[in-house]
């Protein structure tokens, strides 16, 4: 695959109007930070002919207007776009320090809201309160949205809480469930099947197509969890219904 020298990423055309920038492979916080930095740069420079940016763990997909980037030299449009990207990445403008939005997510841990909390605690050789303390004691980054509309894959989980996914996935996971799967934590935006371990639940609506911004969390956002009791969960759920 060709490489953009200025950014060190590989480029790969996907179909007629998608260009994939590959910054690495696997789940890696530094690689993901490069993905979001590139996406933010392209938003700041307001490059014409770009329709959408879709960040993932190690890649950034660019949905572009193929006719806009078509030239008269017989080269495919993506090569013209790649040339412009090389120039943009080579001389990026000064960007103000931006750590992303900080979004607080209230969570009722354990009990019916988190039926797998005890299993996670046993796997980590901790008690339930220690698991909760470790989970709320970290800042997380939304690495990407996927699996379902509004589902955030969050990087930053305490290594001591990492746990393989369930051998038998559930057919129905309640909306708002906060879960651990491998080295990640995430939040189910709707009732869905899933194989992650459920440790709590938030009353917030992660995705609502009627909102101006349907997804509560966006790639690059920072997330901080806050432990709440069942009565506050009920009040917040009623307020967001």
C-alpha cells in the first residue's frame, strides 16, 4: 500500500469514494491518538471535497466527493486527494491543545444493573467495591463508535480489570449497560445481544435519533464514570425519558 510520508500512515482506496488511512494495527492508545489528531486536523483546515471522517482504533476512513477530486490526467481521484493530504500533513497549522470533551457518565453498579460485577471481581481477585473504585478512577477515551449506533469503545481500562468476553453471549443486554470486554469498556446504547461482562448501568440515553446530535458520545471524547445509587438512577432515568 502507498504511504503518506508526512504522516507515516498507509493509504488504501476502498471503492470509488472512500480512502482509508492506516496508522497502525490493533488496540493501542498512542495509535488511536494519532487517528484522532489527523481527523481533527482535517476538520480544522476544512478541506473541500470531504464528505465525512470515520475514525476507528487504528484507521481513519475519508468519504470524499469523487467527481470533485477527479483530474484530467487519467489518475484516479483518490491519488489527487492523497497528494493534497500529503501537503496538509507536511505543514499542519498550529492547533490549540484539545483534549476532547469531558463527559461524565453516572453508573449504578452491581445488583440487577451489573449482574457480572461479582464475576469480574473474582477474576481480578478483588472485592466488588475495589472493582468499582478502579473503574471510576480512570479517564477513558472514546476510541471509536461501532457495533451499534452510539456504542462507544472506550480505551483506558485498568489492566487489572481486563477479562475475556463471556463464553455464552446474552441475547438481550439492557440499554445503558456498562460492560467490560477484554481490554475495553463500553456502554450498550440499546437493548442488544452482547458477550461483554455487565458491571453497571447508566440512565443516560446513549443514542437518540431525535436529538440534534444523536450520539451522546463522539470519537475523541473523554469519559469519566461516577458511581450512583439506585434512587439517583431512577430520578435520572425519569428526567431523560
